[in-house]
C-alpha cells in the first residue's frame, strides 16, 4: 500500500506540473538583437533565461536619450520588418488581460518594467518576470519580438501604456 501511495503522489506531482501554465523551465535560453526603428539610433541585445517559474530578462541597450525611461515589451509577432516596427503587432497577451504593472496578475504577459538610460544614453537591464515561457508554446516568447519604445510606459493607459513610437525591435530566438 505504501508503494501505491508513493506512485500516486509522484503521478499527482507530474500532473500538477503539467497543468501549471509555465511548467517550470530548466535553463532554456533565448535572445534578441535590437535594431533601430523609427529613425532612432537605439540598438542592443536582450537575453531570456528560464529559471523555474520565472524568466530572467537582461539587456544592454545604447542610443537612448540620456537619463530617460522607455517602455519595454514582448510583442505578439516576431516581425520587425516595418520601419516603425508596427509589424510586431501589439503586446504579447495570450490570456486577454488589460495592460498593467509588471508583477501584477492583471497585465499582458509581455508587459515588462521600463528601461532606464544613464547620462550617456546606455541602459543595463535585469528583471525576473513571470507570465511567459522561454519556448514556442502558447505562453512562449520564442518567435515573438521585443520592443523598446520612445517614452516610458505609464502602466495604466490602455491598450499599451502610452509609451509612444517603437525605437528598437528584435526577434526572439
């Protein structure tokens, strides 16, 4: 009987893990090279590393306005071909939620904290986020894009935080 309980317990853990929306990652990685859009000089690199139920997002971005803040989001489509990056479509939002504050349960999966530039227009970014996975699944970001906007995200204006034109865009792969 003890073995049956152990086997059932292991099976239940497996089922619970399979039902969890992110399933928990084991170090899967993805990255994006940011290319300038909308006449900006902004460029950089963004890295995503899946750590359990969190994704560590790190970035180095240059060509920003000195001492400025910028909206930073994962967008639905992995298409940065348009000069204004509108080909990337809207924020990644697999659950159909309103735009909101990163860390809140009521937000787009692609809503991330703003990027802050230093006095030289460079930014180093690091955040641990939930709501998406580092794969190509329904909650996955691989094959989507990451976008830097001209203005800061106010985290409340709908549908996208009033963060202005898209000044850099990169395909997540």
